[in-house]
C-alpha cells in the first residue's frame, strides 16, 4: 500500500478517488468497496418483531445491529453500578434487536466487564456479540497484558470474545505498536488466540497521533485488522483534528473513515454524540433541526448521520438511562439515511458548533480520579453547557449584562458541583494529561473556569 504520511488528507482523498461532491453525501463511496453492507431484515432469525437495521461483517458474516450498546456509562448510584437497571436495559436492548455490547477492563473502575457479563449470561450466547479491549495503559509487560486478557473472559463469563481491540492507540507515538504490543509478544499471542477461535475479530481503537493510525494500517497485511474503532460524528468530520494541532490536521474523521473504507476494513464508531454534546446543541442549532424534523430528538440526527455511511458496522452509544436507549433504538429501527438536504443542514450545524470555544471533552472519565478531587469531566460539561446557552464567554465588565451572566454561571456551577469538585482544587500536577485521549490541556482549560468563578 502507498505510504501516505507525507501527503495531506485532501490529496489522499483525491488520489483514492474519494473526493468530490458534498462532503456529507452518502453516495460518496462505491458500494462494491464497502466492507459492511446495509441489511434491514424483515424477519430476524431470533427476533422476528425487530425493525433494527443490521450491517453484515464481511469477515464473519455476522449481522450486527447498527446501534451498539456502550457499557462505559452504566447506570450507577454513588459510583456503584446498578446491576438491576443494567439487566433491565440489556433486556430491552436485546428485545429490540441490539446485539453488540462494548466494554473494557478500565470502565467503571474495572467493574463494567463484570456487570456486562452478569447481564448477558442470562441469554443464549448466539444472541449477542461482545467486544472488549486490551487496556494495558500502565503496565506493558507480557505477564500483566496476558492476565488482563484472561481476566476479561472470566468477568464476561464467555469462552469466545467476538471483537477484541488494542485499546486507545495513538497517544504514545509512532513506536507504540512495537513497544506496547510487539516487544512483549502480545501481538503474536493475540494472533494465535484468533487462529484458535477464542478471538473472532481483532482490531484497535484509535485516539491521538494520526501518524500512529497510519502506521498501524501499514501493518494490515501482517496482522489483518478485522475492524477499527474511531471517533466519528458530524462535527469532527468537518472540524476536529484528532491531535488538536493544525500541522497534524489530517487525523479528522473524514480521513480515518475513508482510509479504512478503501482498505475494506469495517468501522466501529465511538462518540457519535461527542460525549453527549450533540444531544444538547446550541439553541440556534436546535431550532434549525427541530424546524426540519419537529418530532425527532436532537440526538437522533447524529445517529442517523453516522448510520448513513455504509462502511459503519455499528455506532456505539454509552447509555445510562432507559429513555436514551429507547430513543437510540428508534433512530435505527429502521435507519432512515440522511437526505442531501439534511446533510446540508448538519454541515451548517457543524460549522456553528465548531466555531464555539468549547472544550472537546467526551466524558470518557479516563482522566479520573483526580488526586485533588476535581471532577474534571463535570467541570468541562458545565462549562460547555453555558457556552451553548450563550452565558459565556462573558462580555466586558462594563457591559450591562456582565453581572447577570457571571452570576448565572457561578450559581449554576455550585448547584451542579460541590466545592470539593470544582476547578479551584486543581494544582496543575499534570497526572491527568497523558490519560486524556483527546489530548486536552486539562489544567489550562480548568484555569478558564477558575477565572470565571473568581471574577
């Protein structure tokens, strides 16, 4: 395969024949080259009543639900997972055709896999596909990595993992594949596990430096990636560079998706709602979307946009409430692909949202816990909410509405977060920095919140 690291995204798309027409057009891709083809069964084998849209994985011929259940944000009380509610949501999901469940050893402080296993164990193994990850962020040794792998089987209570990922590659530079997975023998081990059938599909999830993404794909002949998980939504498609650096802006979702499609590798989407932000868009954007489809939720636009791309195998949603699950299932039962007009509306919405000075936090909680007690995702979520509502940025102090807007921010902040959790507790220790897949300069962003709180 041609080495593309020295050409920019637009030139790559041009060479690959993927540039031209509207950026959002779902006819952008030749259906012959797509790795996952749309299937809307009128009668599923084990659930004849479902209207769920499915995609066929060309590697295994699995029919995978276009909505995947992300087990990262499970219902909990005081950080203890509510297993009864998890079971209830899983029951509803399976009853309505969802069959892909994604977890990881690090989710919910290590408890997500266990909760997922308890919920799924009640069902025939043929009714679901389970995905989990090698989250060997801190200890790259063969012993620790292999233990994590075997522990996942025990916690999930399965003999086979359908989709296994190298978790969150990209943050440790171009040598990550060699140092984190090859030098310790884990790639050789995982390939043998796939050959033995204990792993059915092997892939990786990507955050970070696009050069690492390109390098991993350059090893496709050696490792045969069965799928790849990327962050993709209608804002990141047009605006976000994964690294946040202009000189490395080739890492946007458009580049990632099109490169994987050209290589015939199915795509799993994470963060279709950008950490929930695309379910709570600025008021002017919400008005535009509601005017076009008044009966649809704001979140449904983001899911339908993702589902409109034919090489998307499944779009993950981390759902903590039953109403979120119900709405997301509705969006895909069956999928109504975005029209050309709707794509244009979403392009305009992306431009508006991309122009606001928000913090690109997806609420993944990888940065937590903070040693000083700061609720980092909570601070960022509140800050972004006030930007969407046009409370901040604050005007000049001489403006008539300055005091009212500053008071609105502070009053609401102290209702949303306790004093022990607010940004003023940050000591700029930097422990959170290497943990953030979005490469957010967390202490710097918290200082923006401090400035408003102490104004």
